[in-house]
C-alpha cells in the first residue's frame, strides 16, 4: 500500500496511482473530459465529451465502453476529437429487472431522450461491441459506420475463465487490493499504463456486483455470429494480438461473417488497445472513419 504522507506530498503529475482508487479519484489523463448527465427513460446516463472537440453533428461517433468501464476510458482518443464529434457514452449504472442490461441499453440508446443524431458512427469495445452489434442489427438505418474493438459476438469464442476473472475488479475492498489491479493488468496487457489500470478499477467499483453479473450473463448468452451477415454497414474490427479475453481467432471469425469488414491487428496490444496503444489505435480509426464519413 502507498505511504499516505508520500502520496499527499507528491505532485499530481508525479504521484503513483493507488492500486484501488476511490470512485471519484479520476486519474491523470482522464480528468479533462466534460461530463453531462442525461435522464433517459428515467435512468441517469453519463455522457463524456472533449472540451474543445468537434461539435459537427454529421461527424458524430458514439463510443460504448467495455464491461464495468465508463465512457471516460476512451480519453486516450483525444487526438481524434478535432476531426470527429466523439460522444463517450456510459451505460446506466443500474438496469431494471424487466430488461436485461443489453435490452435496456438498446432501448435507451434509441430513445428520443438520448438526443443522439439521426445517423452516427458507432464504436463498441468488448461488452460495448456486443451492444453495438445488436444496435446495428436492430436499427441499421441509424448506423453509418461500425468500429468493433475486441469484439464479443458469441460466447463460444470468448475465454470464459478470463471473463469470470473480470468480475474481481468489484471484489470487497480488502480483496480488491490483491485481485483488481492484477485483473486490470490482464485485461489491458503489459503495456497498460498505471493510470489506465487505476481508471478501470475505479470505475468498475461504481457498479453493484448484481449489475456486473447481469452484464456478464448478457455476454454468456450472446450468439450473434449467425446474424452478422445481415450487417450492411462499413465495419472496422480492431483486435489486440495478446488479448487474453477475446482470442484473435474470434476477431477473425467476426470479420469473416461481416460483409466487407476490415480487420486490423495491433500485435503487442491486449483487450484495451485504445488505452495501452492509443497512437496505433487512433491511426487505424482515423483512417477508417475518413474513408466512410457518410
């Protein structure tokens, strides 16, 4: 555990992130985002944006984070914000028992109270890719381009043990000091910066264990492979070559099922390439979106 006096005395620019930060202890590099809370279907939704980013509605990209993460996790995509109107969407922290989290997210995203443009590009990471695939299939007229990061389309292609381990970021605080940073490192890979690791742990601890397990059940029930051929939208798939949760062959399988999909491997990256390898990730996304602006 960090020495409290040393942590207090250290400059905010040099202090080492705590292994298990408080839920409001936003990490350096992630604190610059603006947060707007929108109420959609009676559910609070947090929407993050870059303060000086593009506001052209026709260049909107809605970004959906992974299991237990928030839209803040996309902060390393800031270089893209000058050209694109990035809306970093955070799923509601709690979903009603009448819907699965996946069903509720689809409903909330498509509701007029969400105030999203009529058409937009959609990016989803991990669990967010599952939501993105389901949304693009259900509302194809609203999606003009699709970016799937570490795509989850079928649990048959996901390593269940790693998926189960990901729930340990919500362990009781004493256990979290042991498990959460390790799991975050596994998810992000060896190149994940300490600030990114702390951000994953911090945000995941905002969720209740029940909500995290309900989202996990969504993934365990997922099987969209047989419907991916219905997608008729330009699609980019980005996969880390060292992803321990979604193996590379799973990304190849998704790409093979989506007509005309483009597959990009970041060989040194793991499950969260936009946090660990932002320069390479942003370059791929920028090139793809520039080719499909409409």
